[in-house]
C-alpha cells in the first residue's frame, strides 16, 4: 500500500493539515486541495487512488465534484470517501447517492481512518 | 260626443263606463213597472233623450230576483205596484249588495215617500207626471253611480296598496324604520327592526336615530350630529346611504343604512333601511383569522425548517473545530509526533486556536438563543460614547497593527452621551470592527463613526477598504451561518454568527442594521438605534428556590451555565439556604440593588460582562456592602481577583463540601433542614 496516492479535499486548512499529516505518516503520497478547482487541477497532475472529500466547499461542493468524477470514465474508479462534518440524518444517503464509496463523519478517528482507507484499496485490488 | 272612461276594470267589478247619450253600447236598463204604458213612455223619453236602451221589465219580486243576476247600468222602479213596491225593490238591491243606480218614479208622489226612497238608496224620486225630467235624472244618476264606483275603487286600491305596503314593510327581510324627517322621530318599525334593537315597536316609536346609537360613531363624529347631517340630506330629496353604528343593549351593531325619502307621500316621510353587517363582519373575521392561521402555519413550518437547518449547521460548525482538536490531540497522545519537533508545538497551537474558535462559537450561539428567546436583558444606562469606543478599539488594536490597518474614529459630539446597554453596544461595535479587519487587506483602513440619525436615533457605522460584497450576497450577510465565499481565507475567520447576532441584538433594542458595499470598493456596515433605549425585555423576577425553613440565609448565585446553576442550587438548597439566581451580570446588578443577601457566588465567565467588570460594579453599589462574595471559576487563580473584596475562590466543578465550608468560614451558617 505504501506509495499509493491520496488527494485530500477540505476547505479548512487546519483539518487539511491534520489529515495530510496522518496520511503521510501512514506512507501515502498526499496531494491537497482547498476547493474543487484546486482538486481538478491536482487530478490533472496526478491520478490518486483515493480521494478524501469534504462536502462543504466554496463554489462547487464535494457532492457535485464527486458526481462529476464518477461520471468521467477517466476518474470513475478512484475511491472517493466523504469526510464531512455534515452528520445529520440523511447526509450519508446524500453522499452515497452522489457516488461516494464511503462516508466518514468529523471529528475523524485518526486511529481507524488509515485502516478504512487500506480496506477500500484492498477491495479495489481484489475487484480489478 | 264620446264617453270618457274614468276607470276601466275587468268584468269582475262590472262596467264602470259612464253612460252618456249616444254611447256605443245600449243602456242596460231594468224597469220594475206594472204598467205597460208607463214602461213605454219611459223608453220613449229615454230614446228621445238619445239613449240606446236595452230594457227589461219585471213585475214581481221573483222576476226582479232573476233579473238582478245579470248586469245592469240602471234600475228604474215604480213606487207602488200591486203586491210589489219601490221600497221592496230598493231593499232587494241593497240586500244583494249590488252597486246599482236606482231611480224611483211614482204616479202619486209625496214628500214622505221621496224621503223614504232616498234613504233606502234611490238616487232620485220622480213624478210620472213629468216625464221630461226622466232623461236629466237618468243622466245625473248614472254620473253619480259612476262617481261613487270610482270613489269606491280608489278607496279599495288605497286599502289594497296600503295592505301591500304594510305586508312588504312588515315581512321585509331587513330591518326597516318608518321615519318622520320633519319631527325626527321613528314612526314605525318592522319585526326585523324590533328584533335588531331587541325592544318593542312602542319603544322604537318616537325615538330618534341617535338614541339607538352609541354617543359617537367610529369615525369620531357625535352620533346626533352625524344623524342630523344625513337627515338633512334626505330632506333635500337625496336618499343617502352610509355606514352607521347602532347600539342595542350595549352591543355595537355596525350597519349600512339608507334613508329613502318617500317624497311622493306628501309629508317628509322616509323609510330607513338597515343592513346589519355583523354576520358579514364575523364571516370576514373568520376568513381573516383562518388566513392568518394559514400564514402562521406557514411561518411555523418555515421556522421549523430554519431551525433544522440551523441545527445541521450548528452540528457542522461544532464538528469542524472538534475535528482539529481531537485529531491533533490523538496524534500527539499516540506519540505520532516527535515531542521535540516544531510540528508538535504547531499542532498544540492548532488545538488551542480551534478550541478558542469553538468557545467563541458556543458563546455566540448562546447569545443568539437568548436574544431569540427574549431572555437577553438590556440594561440601558448613560454611556459616554468616546470612552466606550476607545475600549473596543483597544481590544482590536493589536490585530489591526498586525495587518497594518489604520483604525480611525469619527464621533459626532451631539451623540456623545447616550442611554444604551454599554455591553451590547460594545458587542455590536466589536463585531463590525473585527469583521472589517478580517476583510480588509494589509495597509487598508477601517473607520468607526458615531453620528446622529434624526432627532432621536444615532447611527454607528464601520467603513472598511476591504474586498466588498456582491449585491446578490448582501441579503445573506446578516443570516446565521451564511458566510460568504471569500476564497481560501474564508474559513476559521468567524463563526458565521457574528453579523446575525449583531442584527438580533440591535433589533431587540428597537434598532436596525444594514450595509452598503461595492465589490472592491469596501463596505460600510451600520446599526441605527434609539439614543435612549428603553429597557424593553421583561424584567425578570429572580428565580427563587424557597428555603426549607423560615429565616434561612439567602445566597445570590450569579451563574449563566444551567448545569452549574442546578449544582449550586442543589448544594445550597440541601444545606438549607434560600437561593436566588442571576444569569447575567446585568441581572446580578439588578438583584444586588434590590435586596440584601447573606452571600453571593459569582462565575467569572458571564455572557454580558467579565467577572471583573461585575465585581467592580457590585463594589460600587450601596447595597450588600458586607456580603461575602465567593468566586466560582474554572481557573482558580487568586491573582485574577486581586484588589476586589472577594471572600473565597472555588474551583469548578463545584465541590459541595468546600462550598459549605467556605460559607461557614464567612459566618453564613444555616441550620440543617430536617430530613424528610
């Protein structure tokens, strides 16, 4: 799993820093984006294996960005995990309906997030 | 010469055409006469006089009775006949109720007989000796008969018309009054009118309109004058219609009333038609209320939706800083960061910043909730604007200096002294200023102005040279959690509640907020408030927890946190103290002034003022000068309250034993209540 690439999209710089640190500490190559445009720019440079997607973003939000990526054959099989502070009833359904592969609420558990990501990557390898 | 018809009616009442000689149809003549000769003479005379005659002679009562079954214009009867007489003829005609002109002729005329005949209904009494008088007598009789018939007819018509009118009046579906415009009195009232005024017809008769009305009409006019006005108009021939308020047994009766001048009657009589509007108004009222309920329902649904949205946003906004706090804390705690590294310190800093952000968010939310619940008290007091503004500027001076932003103030001397809640005005100024500093780039400037706004209001304005706001976004500015997108710099800079809170604080004091802005040209936020705010929120009576026994010592608990309040009340109440609670500094001061307490506990973190401000305020009061104050705080540092007459400092969460021990040391002892 080491060396696999993760794109973290979050409009909150502090949270971005936290997750980026955690992922690097777990051996991932990390790209970050504060908004959807930056995420698309990052995707042009490197194709990640996983995207950790915040939902509330300025401009194009995380749900819309997910829909676009899942509709595009070039990005369609990237694992997208919603990581959001929207934790009310129905928010998970919205995320999954938009095409997210998983849904994790903030505050995140730094001890289990790496495992969750690893599980998704392992599952993807089995499928392919 | 043609006959002039006076009245022409149907066959029911018989022909009423006045018979003149040469009339088209022959004169229908019935003659009671025993002498054939006399009959012939009579006919000859009449024909000579120009009458076409269709005559029939009867010689007995039986024949007469038969003949009277048919229609006749005239009856001429001999006075004396064998077994039959003129008087008998007249009586027979009268007995059958016939309106038939009768003339008596007699071969032996006498005054007595003539009188008798005329009394019995004859129109004339002639002597057979003077046949030339026949024609004029017939003419006269026919004329009289026609006149009489016409008179009867008119009378009948009148009676009929009156009956019809009476029935129409009486049975009319609306209240009607017959009214004498000259004497200004009611002459009559129909059943609906007596029902409307709930009194008898006699009570209504001879009353005037204003006696049935309240002293004044809803538009303020005296009822007597207003009624006189409309009656005057009716007298000029108009039939005025107008809104009129009647009154019956204390109940107001709104009506549409119309005075119809019955000029045709010859006297100045009028009919007053009253249309009772109560039912209609009631129906309108029901419609209005149901519409109101619908609107209210929609509003409640909208409020409920907003509340859910608010909760979702709240959850989101609370989780965001918590994510950083817990995440970094876990990393540090789990040893994932080298404690000696700068990263370690950086992450601690992130935890602190996020923690403070969270605290600010919670404070703002609590304030908002209080304003919304009407529980935020405003304590207006005389305020010197330059001093207050100076204090706010002082707080923000450092952050302004860091961004090299020039802060200026322009204070209009005419509004240097106001009566406002200083804490709340500071909060408004602070929110606007800190907002302006956030969105103004390095080297810009922020100006705070206080100026007059009309005679009774003032305007606090904060102008910046910041990025400005797009017109479409202006409406969202003062709405909770509606932070505008301001690029990557957006997050972490505010709770999304500051402006919403500002708006609510200002509006709750009878003011208004607003903003003018152009993209790239900076923004000017303002708040307009009364120069002298009246304490509008209801004065809350202190929450008192009755002592378990008479003569208990009373402790004032100044504490805004509900759970801490409950803990203190439980601890003190169980020990037999009476407790009064103040949730804000302002409330505490009000209670402090109102009575003497045996002791007070004070939380240093209050929503409206710092604990130190409160201590200073309490110290300056004339009441409770010897009351021991126990400060209850999360940071028990004696240096915090140095210089204030504080009896003790206790640590939160409150330890029941140390609280009671502290009170005991202060000499505020109470007997233990009897255990139930």
